[in-house]
C-alpha cells in the first residue's frame, strides 16, 4: 500500500506558478479536463467559495440601493453596432452564435451594457425613475487570444455587473467613487485582497467609457492582476441607445450611466494566491466553505466522544458556522493534511482525555497553533478566533503588498525592479493620448503595462518622463501583468 503524501510541499515564494496550478488541482477548486480551451469546471470547493463571495458582494450592493435582475445571455448584433468604440473594442473577443435570428447574428454577452441600455431606453422616462441601480450575477464570454490561465484569464468568467443611471454627472461620478469604496470594503477588508485604485490611461479605458477606474492586485510573483473596474459611460454611448428622461421642469435630458464589474472567479484567484502558503490553501474564515472541521479520536469509550461530536456539530451549525465532521477511516495525519491543504481555518480535535477535563483542542490553520477550549465556550471562541483570523490574513496581505511597490528614477532601475517582481511607480509624460507612445515602449521593451495614475490620492509629479525625457505630467504605476 502506498503511503499518501502528507505535505503539500511546493514553495509558493520560489515557484508560484507551479504552486498555483498544483493547489487548484489538489484542493479541488477547478478541473481543467473539460476539453474546451479557456473554459474550466469549477468544482464544489471552488463553487462554494465563489457563492459565499457573491452573497457578500450582492448584499453590499443591495445596501447601497441596487436591485438584482437577470438578463438574457445573448445580445443582438445591432445593439453592439450602436456605439462604434464599443463594437471595435469588443468585436475581436465576441463569440457569435451559429444560429441566427432571421438575418441577424446573436452574440454571447462579453459584457451587458448593450443589453441593459436596450431596456433602460424603455424603463427610464422621468427624473422620478432615477437613480436606477440594477445588477446581475452572470457569466460572460470573451474569446481571449492570449494564453489562458484558470480563474485569472479565462474565456468564461463569473462576475457581477451593475449598471446605474443618474440624472446628473455629479451623481454618476459619486457612484464611481462609491464603487471604489465598495471594492475597498468588500475585496480588501473582507476577502483580504489589497489593491491599487488606478485611473486608467486614455488608451486603456473601457470601450465606450469617458473614463475607467480599475483596481489592481498583485500576485506573489509580482505580476499584476486586474480586479473590479468602474466606468463613467460616455454620453455618446448613452445617446446611441436613446436613453432619455424628462426632468422636473419638463425638459428632456440624457442620464449619466456608470457600470461596475467585480469578477468573483478572478478575485478567487487573488484570494488563493495572496493568502495560501506552502501547506496549501489559507482561506479567510468568512468565505471558507468549511470553517470548522471536527476530527474525533475514538478510544475506550467511543460513545462519549461520538455524543460530544454530535453536540459540537449541532451547536456550531445552530450559529450558522459551516462545520464538517471527518469520521472517515483515514489516518489522523492524512485527515490533518487534507483539511489543512483545503484551507479550513479551524480543526477541532475531540478525544477522550481532553473531554475528561471538559475541553477540546482547536488547531489554527494559518498560525499552526493549538489551543485548548472549554466545550461550553467553543461557539464563542470560534467566532472570536474567526474574526482574529481574518484580521491576521488582512494584515499579512497588506504587508506583502506594501513591499511590492517601489519607486524608480530611470529606465534601468525600472527594468531591474520589474524583473525582480515589483510594481514600479515613476514620473511619466501623460496619461492622455500623448503618452501612448511611451506606453508602447513600456509594453514592448519592458514587457509591462502602464496601470494608470492613483485614483484615490493626488500624487505630485516632479522631473522628467522616465521614458522619453520630456516634462512629466503624471506619476504612473507600471507592472507586469497576467
Ligand atoms: Zn514620455
């Protein structure tokens, strides 16, 4: 009989790429054997994390006045064609259906502005209909030509898209700022994924937007991964869909639209990468599919242990804590390894000896500490330990993140920093079209991307553009990206 491996044993720091592929497989997050490039099966363990993330995000959206809807997955070609930059931007990535409607082609949605606005044209009549804030939980499809990477760059991804309409530009811009706050409150504070809010350069905004504010998180190898973006949609786009309303004094006006797209499958990639360690997954307590695994140790009096395990399970379940009992006949070492690798925050060991003192042992996944807890205090203890657990993960992620961003003054320094897995901050000529040429250099010569300028703080620039030597107008952040 072959002995099962009892350590995960791949260094996340030294070999992130292998670690990532291996953990997705071992922890049963995704299965890549479906047989269609860029499409993966998300297995129950991954699906449950994503579901918990969806619930938290949707509840945050409802708290800020959004309502849910469900839109069709197909979009008629004429909708795409209404706004030229949008069709140009998305056309290369669209999956067209073979089956037409009459003469018209139908697209599988790559994003749903053109589906929502079709209906906003009918739903928005008067200022009383505004603001209108609707989101949907959806999968969208983009025929990525670049190499795909599970959860990071796929041809199908699972996100929320919210499409909001306002009477004034001021209200719409306030929503864009609120979207960034939501990314901070949910993705950073709850899921523990730090990010830089970036106003995208003009050449990299959403096709059809006046401007885009993205958020970039950083993976352990220093590569940047794009997280939720929010966009102020251009009036040209809104007019193309003929969305209008009548204001308080009976004058016809065009509303201002925004959209926001947090992608759960991609955030999961960051959660896994940022928190995991050499023993496997480490998941925030709040979104772990199983928060507590109970492992019984049977001795002389198995009845007593069994009864206690049942009581613990019932108590935890009664407080909405996701609990599972591992009653399998695997060796305890195997059980420990398995649940640690799956990222379960707490393991409760129930054995006769401790029960004699009215205690159980709690093993804490991230710190690998063991603490004794009185059976009567277990539920409260788990709740407290859970909150501490998530703050610890957040603090660790923030510390990592801060060490990843460096400042450079010249091309050589920038190149060196990028190649050593850093995101670099430097003086740059312009984030408007005039800067596109220097951005081209960054892309070609440095194999990196100009992420943009800080959207949350104003950064003063001095000196010259590190690339062309002309007077610098902005401070940009540049990183290698997925
Ligand atoms: Zn320049």
